[in-house]
């Protein structure tokens, strides 16, 4: 079992590092003008800039809340019907979905930062990347998750 946990942990750490590299490379691409800086400058298109900034804030808020809440709801809700291997694959899947949502919101914020030359997008991207710090995979988190599975199985057996 610990072999499977270490394998899932290795994949999760790799995916976590990849997300950070993608976000950093997107920021560097914007600094090198690969993302057109100021394409929708705030002074010229104030309504468009306002709507894009509101969209960025809404995406950030909704994805942060969803990524933190959806993970626990989906994993704990279906935990009673799983064995250890299914629980590990479910944990891996929902971890990837969570980090993917946060990466999408961060990339959206960074791209808007360079397109609008307005700091709201960068602030939202920073918020998303700080939240990814709560998603750092560790063996302790996976073991706690598996212990919850074991506790659910023993309570279900004793209730019958």
C-alpha cells in the first residue's frame, strides 16, 4: 500500500511543480512581450477593461471556493464505497482537478494583467497561487485520507 501512496505522491508533486512552472513561464512570456502588453489599454476601452476585471475576480473567487470545497465534498461523499486503490485514484483525480482549476484562474489573471496593464489580474493570479500552497501534496495528507476510509469502513460494519 505504501508503494501505491508513494507513486501517487510522486505524480502529484510532479503535477504541482508543473503547474508552478507553467504559471511562471506565462508570466515570463508576458514580460518578453509574447503576450501583447496593453492590447486593451484601460484608458481606451474602460468598459471592456471593467468587464474583464470583474470576470477575473469572479473566476478567482469561484474557483478558489470550488477547488477547496469540491475536493472534500466529492472525496468524502464517495469514500464509503471505495477500497484503497479506488480511494487513491480518486484522491489523485480530484487533486489534479483542484490544481487545474487554480492554474486556469491564475493564467487567466496573468494574461489579463498583460492585456490590460491593470494590476487586478496580477492580484487575482497571486491569490490563486497562494491557494495552491494549501494543495501541496504530502504523504501525511494521503495517509489521513486513507485513515478516513478505514474509519468509515469500521463504523459502517459496527452500525449494522
